[in-house]
């Protein structure tokens, strides 16, 4: 288990070091168009899970939505603080 901040630090470090074999680095290399489509896909899957599949599946899909949100943040140079400061 990890927190939002811990995942962000892990992903940012992998991107900074261009860690070989990281799917996240591959996704960031593909760019914001690819990442944006994944974000929408996970948002739709979250919605469908909430309509039809129950809370556990919603949690799984939301975890993926948070992951892809973090790749959006890294791809445009945002940190969690930039987002938290707007909550
Ligand atoms: N939390 C995640 C995470 N959530 C979602 N995903 C990716 O998001 C995609 C969505 O999966 P789906 O189940 O929706 O789709 P799928 O059909 O299984 O796969 P696709 O056809 O969509 O690729 C998958 O490719 C997952 O690999 C994640 N990939 C990595 N992480 C974490 O990110 C960190 C870095 O991972 P690496 O970059 O792989 O080292 C680690 O802590 C990982 O646990």
C-alpha cells in the first residue's frame, strides 16, 4: 500500500532517472495524448464500476485513475502541492 504522495515520488524519480522497464516511463515517453486517453478510460471504468460493479471495483478503478492523474501531473511539470493548494 502507498499514499498519493509516495506514488508521486516514486513515479517522479523513475521519470527523472529514466528507469528501464518502467511502464510509467514508457507512458510518459508516449506523451500527453496517450496519457490523456488512459485518464479518460479509467474515469469511464470508474463510472461503470460505480453503476454496476460495487465498491471494491470502484476502489480498483479509482486507484488507476489516480495513477494516470499523476502521469498527467508529471508530464506538465506539476507537483502534488500545486494541486493541493487549489483544494
Ligand atoms: N499504480 C500503478 C498503476 N495503476 C495502473 N497502472 C497501469 O495502467 C494500465 C491500466 O490497466 P487496465 O487494467 O485498465 O488495463 P489493462 O487491460 O490491464 O491494460 P491496458 O491494455 O490498458 O494497458 C495498466 O497498463 C497498468 O500497468 C499502473 N502502473 C503502475 N502503477 C504503480 O506505479 C509505480 C511504477 O510502476 P512502473 O512504472 O511499472 O515501474 C509502481 O508503484 C506501480 O505499482
